[in-house]
C-alpha cells in the first residue's frame, strides 16, 4: 500500500507570492492533518480535515487555508508569503480521524521563501 | 492549555548504552500519548502510543514507554541503543475524536560507536 505522498517535495517562492501544497493520503484514509515544522517553533498543528470538513484549525493567520476533496486528497494554500513561512510542511493521514488510530506522515514539502 | 515538554534538547549516548528520553505533558483529561521519530529529511514515524490500560507500552524498534499519571510523564526507553537510532524524537499528546497532536520540541539523539 502506498504511503502518504506530498507534492512538490521542494519549493522556492518569493515574498508576496502564494503557494499551494498537495497531500494524497493512504488509500481509504479519510482524515488528513497538516503541520508546520520550523527550527524555532517546532511542529505546530495547522488543520485537520475529515470527510471534506475542517474539524480543527491551529493558531495561524488567515493567509493559511486548506481544503479536502471528496477523494480525501488535501491541499493547503498560503497567500502573501512571508520569510517566516519557510518551513517543512508535513501532512498526515489516518483511517477515521479518531485519535486512537495511527497517523501516517508524509515526507513533507520543504518551502523556502526568499 | 495542552502542552508537552521535552527537557532534553540533545542527548549523546554510546552504542549499546541504555537510553531514556523524558516527556512531561499538561492535559486536562486522560491524554492520548505518542512518541514519534524523525530521521533527517524524513517524515515522522510512530514508535508507540498510549491510550489506556497497561501503563508500560511496547513499541517498534525495541522501544518502550511508561505512563506515570502522578508525574504527568511518558518517558521513552530503550535498553541498548544502536547507531541507527540516531534521529530526532518527538513526544506528542492527543485526544479522542481528533487527530490533532500537540508536539514537544523534540530531543536530538546522537549515538557514538
């Protein structure tokens, strides 16, 4: 069974631009979560989606948004990029979105903002 | 507020030595507790988890962790470390009905031959 895939793996953008990151969960998984990982702030929760509905949102500005499609694939968008948005963005999927089921993480998308 | 503290930023051990990584949490209800490992350039891999029941849980790669409610701790242990265990380790707290995790700041493990 294929794991969680994230595209692209690496991305370089300029301040003020916008970016869209994609996450394809493991087949059959209905829950997708996103995290931002930086050296200064560590791993911070961004969003959680289950069956196309956002269930939880982390403490990030409105420039960060996301969505989930009917096939459970998810995208996150960051508008008006700032230097501080440079990070590794990780997504994870699980079968049911209940905390007791294992979450599987993708390899991440490394975003660099210049 | 929920939080996780990993007091050790960096730990160095010799191969074959025992290992204990500390984790303390703050959570109002009974937490779901996790340990993840991240190798350079990789995503996170679940080592073990605790929801309820036996407070000593076994995980993959020979790791175990013990939940101590009185100390709000969930320390990770391994009796004999291998060079391949060098990585960053994250403790996390979660809850029922959500996949949202609150992570600690991580402990980087270095293993010397």
